C-alpha cells in the first residue's frame, strides 16, 4: 500500500513537471546514447586489432622455441615443426587450422637496389584461408604450395628494387656461421594499404625461408587457429598436454600478444574514466532538477507532513522520482545507443579519408573501415552506472525534503 | 543594468546556479584535460613524423617519391645544402643518403636502414644528437662511426664500443662491406627506426656506396610547420632545375591529414561533453523563466521591451556560462598542470609506451597546453550557455503582460 502510494506520487510529480522531466531525461538518455555508441565503436576496433593480431602474428595457441620471443632470432626455431603441427592438429577442435610460419629478418637485393625486410614464411593455401592474403595480391598470383622459389613482394618494395613479375631477387640472412643467400623469383605483388608495411613486405614458403637460415623442416612458430576464440583456454591446455616433454613454449594468444592486450586495456580504461566524468556531469544536472522540484513543492511537502506523512515517505517519494526517471531514461539511452550503432555495425565507420586505407595501432595493422560491435554487457554496465549515479544524486534533495519542518515549509508563499 | 538584474537573479538561486555552473565547469575541466593530453600526443607525433622524418620542405630527384631507388640521387650535394642554408626563413638543412644493409654483430646480423648524414646539420633538423640514449653522438668528421637504433643493437647483441659489419650494395650493384664502430644507441620514437635504423657520417656512406658528393634527399626546416608553402617558395631559387621540391604536406598527405585531426578531435570532444551539459543549462534557464513569469510580466507592463526581456534572460545565461568558464578554468588548470608536469603512465610491457601509426610513444604521456585548446573550450561553454537560453529567452519575450501577471 505504502509503496504503491509513493510510486503514484512519484509518477504524478514527474508528470506535473513534464517539460522538466523530459529535458532531464533527454540529458540522461542522450549522454548514455553517445557513450554506448562510442564504446561499441571502440570495442569493434579492439576486436579488429585482436583478430588481426591473432590471425596474422600469432594464433589462438602459439608454439615457439624458448628464447625466440626475446631474441627474434629465426635460428631459435621449432625443429620438428611438422611433428608439432600434427600433434596440435590431433587435439584441436574440428574446424581449426594449424599453421607453420617463419619470420626471417634480412636484406632483399636486386641488381638495382636493396632493402630491409622481414621474410614471412608461410604454408600458402592454409595461410590464405586464415588471413585472406590472396585478396591483397594486386599483380601476379599468391604463392603456390610446393613452390620453393616463389616470393611475394610489397608493391612499393618491388618499385624500389626495380623488379617486376618473373624477376629474380636475392634474400640475404644470418646463417649459423656466415651470411646465407638464396635466389627467389617474384610471383606476385601485394598491397595492404599500410605504406611502411608494404615497403618491407616479402613472403615465401616457410620451408624456403627456414632453409635460408640453415634450419630445413623447422618453423619459428606453429600456431593453432580456432573457429571460435572462446575455446582458447581448453585448446591451450590440450596443446600443452600433447606437447609435454618437448622443449617448447606453448602460449595462449593473450600471452603471445601481451602488448596488444595491454593496449586495448589501457585504451578502455581511459575511455571509462572519461565516461565516468561525463556521467557525473549528467548526475549534477539531475541533482539540480530534483532539487528544484523539491524547492518549488516545499509548501506541498509541508502540507503532506502536517497531514501525517512520515519523513521516510517523503524521502522515498523523491527518491522514487529519480529511480523512475533514471531507469526509464537509462533504458531509452541503452536502446538508442544500440540503435545508433546499428547502421555502423552493418556498414562500418570509414576512416580512410582521414588516415589512408589502413592504420597501425598497438603493433598491428587494421583496416581503416572499423565495424562497431554490439557490446550488450558493456553497454548495460554504462546504463547501470548512469542509473546508479542518477539515484545517488537525488539522495541529498530527498533528505532535504524529508527534513522539512511542516511549519516552516508551509510559511513561504 | 541588464547584467545587474541578471546577476541578482542568479544570486536569488545561488545553490541552483552554482550546481549548474559546477556541472559545466567539470565539463570544461574534462575537455581541457583531454585536449591537453591529445595535444601532448600530437606534439610527439608531429616531432617524429614531421620534424624528424619529413622536414618542412624536401628536395628530391623527381623519381624518388614513386620508386625510392638507390640510383635516384642528387649530385653537387655540398653546394646545394650550402645554397639552401643561405635562403631566408631556413632554420636547418640536412642532406641524407639512404641505403639498406645487413649489419652484423659477433654472432648474428639483421637488416638495417642506414642514413648517411652530416651530424651537425642533421641535429639541427631532426635533433639526432638529442635522440642518443646511451654513448655519444657521431663525430663531426667521417670516422666510420655508427649510431644504431636501440632495438636493433639489442637484437644483434652489440653495445657501445663494439664493431659491426655492414654488408650492402654499392652504386654499381656490386657487394660492398665495411667495418663500423658503434658510438651510441638511439631512441627516436619511431618503432621502425628504433628496430632497424642506423646513422653514419654522410662522407662514410658516400664512400661505402661509391656516390661521392651525392645525396638522396635534402630536408629543410623552417620556423613553423604550418608555413611550409612559404618556405618552399623562399628556397626555390637555390634549387637546380629538374629537382622535386615539396612541402611535407605534399610529400605525405596521410601525415598532413593526421595532423589536421588535432583540432577536429578537440571539437568532437567538446560537442560530446557540452551537448550533455547544454541540457542542464536549458533546464535551469527554463525553470528560471517559469518561476518568474509574474515578475517578467510586471517588467513588460512597466515598459520593458520584449527585446530587453530576451536580453535579460540571455545575459543571465551568459553570466552563468562565465561563472562556469571561471570555475572550469580553475579546475581545468589544475588538471592541465597535473598532465603537463606528471602525465599519465600508459606503459605497456617492459616500460614501453603505446604505439600508434608507427610512433612509439613515451611510456608516460604528458599533456601540452595550447591556447587554442583552452580558448576553444571556454568559447564552447559560453556559446552553449547562450544557445541553450535562446528558447527560454524567446518564451520570456513573448509573454503577454496581462496573462503573465495573472499567474501566481
């Protein structure tokens, strides 16, 4: 009875000052809408970064020789890479891919020039299925399985070396004792959109790259790519068990890409801080509205008290106004934020006019078209924060109302 | 008189006015802080991307931009640099020769992008001397000394005082190799340069590549990156025919667009914060007009024109905005002072900063305060206050005295 009465009073009070209620509600909902829409966009870019990092630089589970990570020395490689790959494939869930890769820093030379590259060694058809490299070929073709002489070059790198399709280049890299070199033939040119990346991009088969540094059959990295990232912990445990006894480090992706993960965490923290301050600004607006509402009704509240309403009822009544206003406005802001994200989730947000076709963030290159994701849980957290602060802002005015002494409250005209 | 009445009106509801102003002041502080932080980042990015890598104006062989080939050199380098130095508005000129080599330590080697520079002139343009993190800068004369990017040195296991072998390619296409002594390690702020950069004396590299008195690029620094077009015009007469002279914006449109984001980002941030804050002002002003309906009616009845009534409400909003600006300046000033002197620790991994667009940020990012950022914020708070009061003011001005005075 008492709750129903307070609720009715609260609703009536909100409705009586409808314009003020709507404006305050719009401030709450508007702020939340923008927070949720921009948070969705950020989460989308984090996902793009992590997807790109996981698929191109690591895998959901990564197997390396101990020490390779720190030294980036391709001679510290997984020797029996085929055996390791088979062991991983045996324990991986269906739909997974196991890739053997090489990263060999060196120098590429043509008769007309030379340039610094990190030669990426891949298993062509499997790699293309995971990373979509084929779509980036602008001339010639992607590498063929079994081709030990073919090489892909970034388009600007080929221009600098004055080579085209079918021309020969020499790769030089550090072997065990001497600098080793190997001749390759250019089979294709690629463009990722990131100029600095394209100017140092060379890709061959993993076996050719590892032969160059005197480690035939080896790979600097064997990576497991899962159809769904949620399976990472169990796949990591299974992989570690299957490879127990071998001198190898088996890492889940958060450990294989620690800087990328930290980058997204830092970025997320700073925007949460900003959103919190913004919510405080909204809450101060609410404080003002509720306070004004109490002040202009102080006479009425005095009459209520004189007729026997307890301070608790008055307190609850004012607080319920904020609970209702904040709740409805937060729900509306949540819905509007998601709705606002919708077209962008479908069509993406195109930054290419500002920054070119691709951008480097936190060590990975992602497309300049960023697709937000619906972050239902994160959005709900922002909505709850907004609602909570709205209610908190009403506590002081509610106490002020509850403490009003009937005689004094009824005195002002 | 208008402002005196407006001030009294604000004072009659001191608590309400104060809370409204404080809410906007928090908004001002938030904007000032985040703009200072972004300006700090931009300052660092501009230094690495423009001053170090591009200069303000560059002179190249016409084919250099599309191909960057070893053969696209400019002869008569010393004379060209000297002539450019004599032009008005020029702060520094540096000629660079560029090549790629395998640089070998005791047990391993790695690819390196080598820049041949005149140490004194290069330092005047890119501040190379100041980027030396350990060891010493290059000597003034060619002595086969090399500065290595800190990450590069670590990866090949060499330190200051060690010898390294360069294996590269001379101008004729033949293999060239030579020994250099590491005199210092460099941290530039560019991920790429730290991982694969090496700097030697221009004379040494000209000898190594068999390219006497030639350079690939000449970078010219003026006083202001924004005045690059004027600088290009000023140096034009000193450049021989058939060379390509470009401002940094022409040389790297992507960088130019990135730099243009600086103010755009600030405006976006202001729009975001103040569109929320504006609703607070709107509410306060509406309330203030409604509760004074009777009083405003009396003012109209005793002869105040609708225009002046509107002016009265707008003046009140402007004062409120001014109060918010003043409070915000204090709060925001404190935030800015903290950001400039202490900064925010964004380090990831082992003391490394964030990386973005190839720039390795400092682990602790410090803010930078530009008057434009502060002015923009204060302008926004005043503008938004006025704008939010237009509707309430319009309503107040349209009141009919008779109706207004009838209300209790």
